[in-house]
């Protein structure tokens, strides 16, 4: 296993910066190998190593290079007793689903995350790819990456889906009415993008899969782990900033974002100017980007190029977190995602970084 020269080290005492900076001692050597596979055996047990060479981006330490995805998806949860027939109210209306689905087509990353979180990913016979992507998000494991593509969420391949003979179609965003009707003619179809946030949406998808009680337990386990993570890290003493870069934009990820919600679950504080809804900022005024530490997300290659331009500039380098080498580049598909598996991956990133600084 190859290893990098990047380390996330415990931060020492340093000059006051207006924000309280206290934390427990954490040391983590970050390797360059991301182990493959996901959950139980089946689609792949090859478990190849993915060797990566980038450990720094414009002074930010790249987080998650050592992520082991072999246990991202747990063993399959059994169908709940009495759930053989369930009526599911969802973003596309209401659908009756019967039986334990064995052939599932998934039309969105959030829905795919749910099949992983409930251990049912090996039943997925087809899945759409995220817009503009050539592969599924790596945090779900390379097993899920081998699931055949059925187009994009906005333009699913209806003929291919019909050929796969699914007994359940699980999506996130509702397509236009004509496409939705054609999908429903192939198999019972459920879209999880209801109001109420990612945890409510997870429960809708779990009901469609016949596992609402398993979902409740999984969420309870997550909240226990989030609370414990916050306690272990003394998280309430750190104010974390989260900034997402697009090709020509920057946005503070506020309390309404997925990242903001998971940080809140773990008890991580936010700077006062990041405790409301997400909002745009500009390179001419980066003051609202600062915090005890900054997590940066890149929306694709264009977002990364924009981030490098901004983060190599004097204004960014003068931010307290940049001076203290407490800027971390995290996986956009996780921190800007939706789903229980992504939330758990975020907790792992917090454990690796919240009380550390970048060196190397």
C-alpha cells in the first residue's frame, strides 16, 4: 500500500484569530490507497487498490484518499414483517409496492445511496449516472461502480430499463409526466425527493424497499455515531466553514445544505455568518469564508480550476484558516450529496480532520 507525505496533524497553540480554537489531539497519516468493494460479496470481490497521487490542492489537504469502502454498504437488511404490501406516498404521487424487490433500477445517487445503506445494492440491476459523470460516486465502492448504466436521471433509457425487467424503480427527482408514466408502466416507481430533508427522503425510499423499521434503526445508529463523534472531537469548540466552488461561483454551504445538516448532527459549530441558508460569496470579499477551519468542495473540474485560482490568491491566503493550514478539500459527491452512506462518510472525514492541520 502506497502512502503519501501528507499528514493531518494536531494543531498547536497559535495566535488568536477571533474564533475559539480548542480541540483534542488527533494524528492521522493519510495514505494514497482507496480500498474497493462494498458490503457483502457478489458483484465484485476483486478489491483492487486505487492509487492516487494528488495530496494537496492549492494548499488544501485532500481528505479521504485512504477511504476504505469495503464496509460502506452493510449486510442486507431483511424485509420488515408485515411489509409485503405497502402504499408509498412520494414526490411523484402514491404507489403500491408488493413483495421483496429483487431486481431494482435506480434513477439517482440518493436512491442508490439508500440501497447501499440498507445492504440491497447487489439487487440493483441498473442505475443512472450522475449528470456529467462517467462513473458512480467512489464513496459507494467499486462494486456499485460496476452496475450497468441506464442513462441519466433526466433522460433515463426506457428501453434498457424495460429489458432489465425490474420489480421496483426507485428514483429521486421526478422526470416529466410522460417519462414518469412510461416508467410506472414498466414497474412500480417511487421518487424519494419529498419535503423534509434527506432523512425523511431516506425513509420514503426504505418504505418502497419494504424496510421502514430497518431505516429507523439505521438512522438511530447514525445519530448515535454522530453524537459520539462530536463528543470525541469536542466538536462544539470548533467553528467549521464550508465553501463550494463552481466553475464561476462560490457558495457558503449553510445550515440548509446536506453538509450543514451533518455538521449540526455532530455538534460542530459554524461561524455566525454561516448559520443560516446557503448563499453566494465573491472573491472580492472572502471574509465570510473563514472559520477555525475551512472545508472546500469542488463542483467538477471547472469548480476545481476556479478554486485553485481563488485559493492561490493573496486574499484567500490571508484567511486565518489558510494561515494556520486548516483548509481541507473534501469529496463533493459526499459533502454535497444526500443519503445515509454519504452522511457516515462525512463523519469519517470529520474524525480525520476536525482537530488537525495540514502538513506535507
